C-alpha cells in the first residue's frame, strides 16, 4: 500500500497498481485516490476501505459481462420447471430416449417461442470459473453476512479467497462444474505435501478444504446444478493440539509485573487487561459502545451485544462483571476503544508485543490464551458449568431453561479467581 504526500498542504494520496484480474475493466495501470488528510494513521484506515470498495466495484463490473447469458439460462430453467420438465442443455435433450424427446418437442411446438427454447435447452449452462466462485458464493449468502462489520467481513472474506487462490494454483482456473473428485484429491495431496515439507498443521489444510466444500455446495444448490461436491469428507485428521492457557501464576508474576506491558499503547494494554478477568473475546471488548460500559452500576460490568456487527453465536450476547485489573483498565477508558475497531487483528499485534517482551509462557501461547486462562480458572475453582459457559459466551451442552445466571451469580464465580 503506497501513500504519498502531495500538494502544498502535504495531504496523503493513495497509489494502487490495478490487479491483473481487473485490467480489462479498469483500463489504467494505476489508480490514484486523494485521502484528504495529513495524518498517516487516518490515511491508512481510509486506504484500506478504498481498496475494499474498489475490489467490489471491479467485481461488479466483471459480473456484468456474463449477466446476459446467466439471465437467459435462469429464465429458461424456471420456465422449463413450470412446464414440468427439468432443464437440460440442447445436447443432453438430443440424447434423451425417443419418448421423452418427443414429449419435449410436442410441448415446445404447442407453446411460445420461449417455452420451446426452455424445453429444448436453447441456453447452455453458464460456466463459472473458479476465479468467480467466491463472488457467486458471497451473493448467495448475502443475507447471512449482511450484519457483519467491515473488520468481520475482511476476516470472513480472506480465508475463502485464499482457498480459491490456492486451488487455482494447483489445478488452474477451470470451470467449477468440471472439477472432479480427482482434482480435489490432487489438491488434498498438495496440502499433505506442504504438511510434510513445511510443517504446516492439519488445521490449515482443513480450512481450505472446508471453505471450498461449503462454497461449492452452496453454489451448486442455488444454481440447481446436478453435481456431487468433490470436496466432501477429505479433511485431515486434526493434530489434536489446543491453544494453551496462561497459568494464573504466570499472569500475576510476569504479565502483571510493573512495567511488563509498557511496549503496548495505553489502549492496547487496557484491552489486554480487560480480558484478564472477564474472559471476553478481544473483538467483543474492542467493539463495546460507551453505553454498554456500565461503570456506574451496583456491579460494574460490560454488556456484550450484536450492534453494528455479528457475534460468534447467540450465546455470546451477555453481561460480564468487571473486577480487579479489568475494572481499573475499563475505568481508564469509559468510552471504549474506537481506535481499534478497524485496526485489524488485535490478537496478532498483542501477541507480537508479548513475544518481544518475553511474556509468552511457551511458543504455543498467544494473547488469546488469556481467554483460555479464565475458563480454566473458573473450571478449577468449582464454578458450575452453566455459569462458566454463560460468562465465556459458550454454547451450553444441554437444553437450558430460564434466563440464566445474573450478575450477582457471575460476580460470585469470578471474585475468587480475579487477578488484581
């Protein structure tokens, strides 16, 4: 991402080379966009949003190239179904048994020109190249992702695009309808080779295989293609490794030692400390709105809600008491952390700071291990399983009744394990 200062006021401009995929649509080698700010942090934030918007506009322009063929096919398929026939391309109609072929001919002759075209398969099934798979999939699941914020959309989009790009790198940009089980097995073998030669985890390959399977399945279903999903049941056996939790002793003696977190900014450090005694996901803390930070309540607490974004699951909407270092950190930022809402992956950034300061208990630990820590501390303190899961925002294992634990109950569970 290239930022340049221009003009007498030194305002930033974003210069971006046009990706090869969009050259025919855009016509320019580079796109220059004025950002109207002299602050680098604000310029970077604007530039990221512009890149996302440009990609969306270019993809929409690409889609228009095939809209006529796709629209004709969809129209004739719907018409054929209304007449009692499954839509088949012309070549497949010609291969039908004589009786079925004549039924279609008779229906076509007796109907309108469009009905004749529908039953005799005048439109070929549009080929969907792998490079267009993600956009087709995104269109079909638009209702499911509409409430995600920009950061969540980026995290949702990136692994799926990466899976498609990886597959194209192995089998080429071929039509989705022509992908066979052998192609999928070739891709699986590619990942197995990387696991052996590069030490990559099974989870990484499984992410690609799982995302491809779900995208192909959704597109096939919504397009009405009679095609078996070639990526089904190809996952690798999981490595069985879990992200470890920080021990309470390590947090108290190392992480909370005076000056230990000085290489973090004040806000980043506060987010980190709020996690310590709440176990809330970092993204849930970062996206707290001021009115959801209830420091004036009888029991100070935070209210985690789906506002302007989605939560991981319906059980994530919850109230969590604030105690010890978490309460003090939240008091320092009573309006929340708007700076970090579009920051990117906070966990990776905070983990880097911990690593630089020698504060990771092992090379398997990350900043997210704080959340695992409080789950373990609650479990080992004898906390009821339902209360622990309601504090963590986990799905209960059994059917539940009633409203669940209140703040008093959660406070009683957290108080004995809270770190100060």
